[in-house]
């Protein structure tokens, strides 16, 4: 895309989670470290004022101010100045889709809407269906309203002008505070509901989170009001680019990006868009690319052994006590359950947009069922009609196979979508496919499909077990030619497992028989009696080890409730969860010996995978992001585990030693990962002329399948894959890297290599990765 005179697009980024315990002032102190590490831009989590105490910042309550808990406006001034002094650009995460409403008092716009209803000047900002009852429905009560009133749980404070329910406060409309509680509540512009009646709410949410209310940024006035502070950052040079959270939730993502480009002068913009296997990012969007989940999936696949699939599938069938289910069936079941359950409010709103006369003869229930089946069958997160009509056709075909009785209704739905691609029915259908996909797949199926959890990652597709080296090269070359400024990622605040956990668990694909044996030993000590969940939890324990009890208990609770089979968030099974927690405790007791012995067995191979993954990401096409702290080993699990405090002083100390010439071993310190990260980042930043294209390199010999190598235009990256198999065959043997003539230096080790054929046994003697640069291209600081 054509860009106004802004800072050039980033070469690399480093994600920092800004929060009360690590605010912008603290982040400013890291600018020099990031520069020394080799980073080009700092990448900040959301900064706008969020719900007090929020660690993530995605629950914005005031889009016109920077969060005081995150350092406020002065903090951003200080951080940006420090970044400029260090030569860093600044990328900031923004959240246009929704605002936080868990505490109405903290959100002045939402508070005013509750107080004045449709008369509020902010009523147009929120996506509220006023036609449904004329009041905002708030599912916040622990019981039915009458029960709460009779119990005296709801009180009216006319002096303060509020309704109180325990810790909750809601505004009183002017002149409505006198009389019995029930009558006062009837006069408000909102209706308090039992939380289990969330299907009756009438405002769009983020996914199924009732405390995040959808915002109508498609309205130019709302866009301007919600982006005044964000645009100021760009215009005043406080930030150089933006990362857009969840664009698929918007009414018109492409239109929104056009507005954003116009307001920011075509600043660098990335979108948090998850692409399904084989799906392309809309080429007409005003964006530089995605935040990199597609690249993450390709990296995970190339390090996974396809030979392990059948054995791990048999293990899964054994754990289930029956034939392994079809993956598509598991996905369909989960998506349909969310469409008809947790997201039923949105389903009903969609259904009600179609008049009975237009329902093709289907009953109300039949139309609702058909829409749910269409949503469950939709093959991608979202289409952007009229583009993506093929996805609608795929959904009709799949849904008709499952429910032939509803086939005529599916065709009617498809016709309606096609006839009015910009109408409200189509828009809301498109806004709902994403949440159904996210909740059904990422947050449910990925906790039920547990045979190899390194592949059940955001943006991944465990149905496609693995991709070989040729497929990896094809994906990388395509990224270079189509979206060269898109981000690539290995760990994010949303990943289910950090890169190092996934790298360690990928080893199981090479040792399926051994894992079946170890899992059997572990389950003999402690089990939840849910075989697939046992597999998931023991993999998490092994992948994150050593980890605290607190971290593993929190993960086990979240994972089991997300799976939703043996226990759930809304109706926890106490007996099951007692067994679950006892299983975690066993990892620190009777099963500890088994856990530690197996972790010791696979850790060297996992570290090899980690180093390969890191080098392939940083040296490969795109803009590599380093998630905070992952320049050392980081064995984090799903949030909030991956937002733990980072010891930056330890990282400074180790980096200083590396720069003094220390060559670390591949040990628990993680210094070798810091070496790979810093040398690769520095080379990319300081010598961009070495990274102008993507050409697969040729590797020949008995172990050629264990190498991935490519030339970026002068810099040649070489990485090891499937290290267990490589060790079993006795190493690299006669395997050669064929390369251009002329002397080269490995920037990781400083070793020099001559000739057009380099023995991998020699090249990878010290580390399982190498980054070769022609001798005459070496600059000071790029070789340890």
C-alpha cells in the first residue's frame, strides 16, 4: 500500500504487555535493551483507559484517554521519547470492536446510555437493538429479578442517584428514584436480568462476553469519537503504526480500515485476522498484513513428524474407549453448541431480521435451526460479501449433508445473503460467523482434540497434521511475494502455549510409542477418568515443566472448563474437579519422578526445535515479533499465565555476556536462544540488503529431510527438524548444504566456511541452527 511520509515499516517488533505493574514509564527503561537486542520497533498492548485492574487492556472504558494505570499521557510521551532516542518505532494495539462495561460507572459513555437511554448522545456508539424491549438488557443478577428484590439485594440510593446490587451500581434516570424497588426499576432505561438469561440480551458483545459491548465504528461520527486519541498518537509522532484487534467483529472491516488509513495518513497497520488453512487475506484491505498466526502454523507444522500421526490417533482412540471421532464432527458439535447456546442472543437477533413471510415456508424454529447449522458449517472465520460467496456455498453444501431436511432453508439463506450483501441481515450473519468459529474451535475443540496439543494453537489446524519442507518453502515464498510486511509470530498474549512449550511437545510426534507408555504410567498414578483430557493436562504439565502448582492448577481448571465435557464454567462438577486438581498435585508427588525423567529425556530435542523455530521465524519473510521474555526459554501456558512478569535484568546481563564473546551451551539458562534471537534480529535490522528475497536452498544426503534451509538474498538460514530421528540415524552423516561459492561466516558462532558444499555435521556441530553471511558482508556487532 502507498504510505504517506511515515517511518518505514518495521523490520522486527517486540511485544510489551503494558499494565499497572509494568507501565509505560517502566517500559521506557527498556528502550536501550530492545535496541541492543536488535529490535526495530516496540509493540505495545492496548493503552486506552481500561477497566481498573485490567492486565490485558482489551476492556477499554474511555477511548479518549490513555489509562492512568498504564502511565497516562505523560507515560506515553516518555516512552515515545525513549524509543526515538533508541532508534525504535512504536506499534500500538487498538480495540475498535468493543468497550468494557463490567463496571458501568467506569465507562462514561455506557453510564450515560443507561441513564438516558436512546436520548443519550452516546446511544449511537453502542450496537444496541432498542427495538427489543426499548431498554438495555443487563444479565448481571445471580437470580431472577423478583427473588433479588424480595431478598433485599437491590437497593435504591436517591441521594447518590444509583441502583445498587452488591458491588454493582447503575444510574437512576432523572426523577425516577421514588417508590418501591420494582417500580423504580421499571422506570429505568435498562433491565436487570438473571445472568443465565443472557440469550435475551439486546446488545452485541465480543464473542460471548457480556461485559464487552460492541461499538458501531461503521458510523463516521462514532469512528471519530473513538479514534480521536489514537489518531493524535500518529499525527504527533507518539506512535508509528497500529495493530487492529478483532477486525472481523466490525460491520465492515474493509471500510473501517479505509477510514483508519485516511485518518492516519496511511500509517503502518496490521490486523488480528486468523486465516484458515488455504485462506487468503483480502487483498483490497488497507493493511500491511496479519499479526502472524498463519506463519506460526507453518512453523509448527514443519517441525512435526508426520509419521507420528497414526500412532497418536490410536492412542486417542484408546483413551476414548472407541474409534477416534472425525475432526470435522468434533468441530461441528462444538460450533453448533455455541451458536445455539452461548451465542444464542446473536442468533435470535439474526433470526428476527427475517419476517415470517420471507422464511421460505420454514417455521420460526426451523429458520433458527437452519441459521445455526449454517454458522456451524461456515468454513472460515468470515466472508466479506460479495467476495467469499464460495464460502457460503461450502456452508450450504456441508449443512445440507448434515440436515437434508433443512436444505431448502439453507438455499434461501444463501440467496438472501447474495441479494443484499450490504444489508443488515448479511452484515450480522458475517459478524456472527467469527465468534462461532472462535468459541467453537479455539476455545472448545482445541481442548477436546488432544492427541498432539502443539498443533491445537490459535490459527492452527490439527486436521492438517503436518507440512513438509517443500510446503514450508512454498508458504514462505508466498508470504515474501504477497505480504512481506505482515507480522510473523511464535508466541502472543492469545496463544494457548508458548513457542517453547509447543517445540517441546512437537517431540511427541517423533516418540508416539514412548508417549503412550509414559502417559499410561502417569494415568496409573492419577487420572480424571476423562482420557482425552488426561492427555491434554499431562502434555501441559510436561510441556511447561518446571512450573508452580498454582500455574498448573489454574491451567487445568481453565482447560477442563473450556473443553466443557466433564465440567463447565457455568456448572462446575465438584467431584470431577477434585480429581482434576488431585492429578495436578500428583505431578508434584507420586508422579513427579515420571514427569521429571520424561522431561529430561525430551528437553534436548525440544530445545533444538525451539532454536530452529526462532531462527526460521526471524530470518524468514515478514516482520518477526518477539513476545516479551521469549528471547530466553519461556514455558508459558494460556493467559493469564503468559502475562507473567519478565526478568529483564537477567536478559540484560546475559546479553552483555554474549556481546563480550561468551559462547553459551544449550542449557537451562536459555542464553543460546538469546544468542540466536539477538544475532538474527541485528542482522535483519542492520543489513536489510541481505533479506530481499526467498529462495529454498538444496540439502542432499542421507539426512536431508532433517534440514530446512533458505537464502534471503545473501543471508542463508539453516535449521534442524525432527531431531529425535536425526539422532537415531547417527547424525548428519554425508548430508551437505549446497550453496553459492565464496567464504561465509556463521553469525552465531563466528566460524568460517568455504566451498559450495558445506557438511551439515560441521556447520551444525555447535548449535542445531546456523545463519550464514558472505564474509565481505559482515559488519561489526553481527558476529559474537
